[in-house]
C-alpha cells in the first residue's frame, strides 16, 4: 500500500509517498479501514522533524493522527460496526496510509451529511477540544471560555463546542484576519494577542470577572497572562506548547483565585482512555455535526502526493482551520 513516509527527519523535502507493507489482519476487537482522507496536524510537523515520535508499536516514519474511510475487514467481537461502514477516528500514528488496522473503540460512524474530506478534519480537533473543555474543565452554560489560537483547528472546534454549550467565547489570535473570520462561527469577543498581553482585554470583556475556562494552545509565553485572565475557581487547560514549555509560576495568584491547572494530551493515552474520549465524542459531538450545529472547517485540501507542499503550508501559519490530505 502507499503511505506518507519520512525518509529522514528534517524539512518537508524529506517527505515522500512510499510503498510499504499492508497492516496486519484485524484481530479481536479490531477493524481494517481503507483510509480516504486524513487530517494534517502540527504533531505531524514535529514528527517529521524527529521531535514528537509516536508511542512504541507505531512506525515513526509514517505520521497521521486522524482519518476517515470505510471498514474493509473486521476481526472477532465486532458488534456495533460492520464492513462497509463509513468511519472516522483517532490513532497514535500511521493514519496517513491507504490502510489502517485499529481498535474499533477508537472509531465513530461518519454522519451522512459529511464527506470523507470533511470528516477527516474532525476527530483529532473535536475530541481534543471536547475532552479538554467539557470532560475535564467542566465548562457549563453561562460561563466564559477563553480560547487561544482560536483560528486553528482545535481553536475553531473549541469555539463551536463552547457556543453549543451556551458559553460566552473569547478568542485570541495574532492575526486580525483570522479573528474577523471567527465571527461567522459565533465568537463573542476577539482579542489581538500579537503584542503578547491579553489579560486586560479579557477582564474588560467579562466586566472584571475573568474567564472560567482557558484553553491554551500556546504554552509558556501565555502562562502569566492566563493566570491574570482567569476567574475565581477558574480552570486552565494546557494543550499546546508552541510558545515554549517553561514559565514562571505565580503561586500566590493561583492560591488567591483557587485555580485549577491541568495539562492534557491525547496521543499518549491508553486505548481505554482514548476509547472513553471517543465515546463522549460519539454521544455528544457527532449528533451536533449531524444537525449542522457544528461544522468542520476545511481550509485547504491536498492530494497525498502533495505532502511536502501541505506541510509547508501548515507551517506557514496561513491556514484557518484544518488542512486535509486525500488519496
């Protein structure tokens, strides 16, 4: 089968489409999926550079964390899915290949109103966003959610989920254009974070109360401002580290506000933990995709043969939403 292959860790020029062995036949509880499309994520950029390798058991040369396709073979003990079903799901790697054998608990059926390309833009970002802001941070209707890098894939998913939950959503970005485009997704307050400071604007937008939940996709460079932006008993969810991984910690502020600070990652979790996140996604998020209340935002689609160009485009930070690969 064909697969995206990292010939050597480094730049996009080291990516190629290579013939590799097909995956093993599905065992008990597993299925084999014919992948039609796959989302491209920043984790793939890091993996290409040798900085974020997959867990043991996954080929470090074949990236890919999310996919959409149809089931072509099932192992034993499969009751809720069948051959021919259109599915999308998450994996710790190897999704950017023509076939993938995977535990069926990491899959959900694709709503009829979504194409494979649209569906491939969903799993990683919506599962991550829902798990972070709802399952872990317990966002409630009437609360305020602050989303950093709101024009990114996870950012847009969190924005839409927050609005569906009945929350007021504040978004930051270093691109005024992206903030303006977020208005069509219901963004209540837009903050240009290009200067690095945003807490004063958050406090103004919340009448001095602060945000109840912060979804941080940036990291260290935003940490102190996050603490200042949080409300009493606020919850900070640390998801991304593009802005660094080491920051000073104002313990006094955290204590005074009785803050809850949680780091989260999806890729390294056990199958059981991922399956629980997928169940919540299937029950709570998929119906909203089916009714159109949530809409996957596909920025640009590349053929898998254009993998180097796709990486360069995502790395440019020009994308708004998701970059998708299709066979």
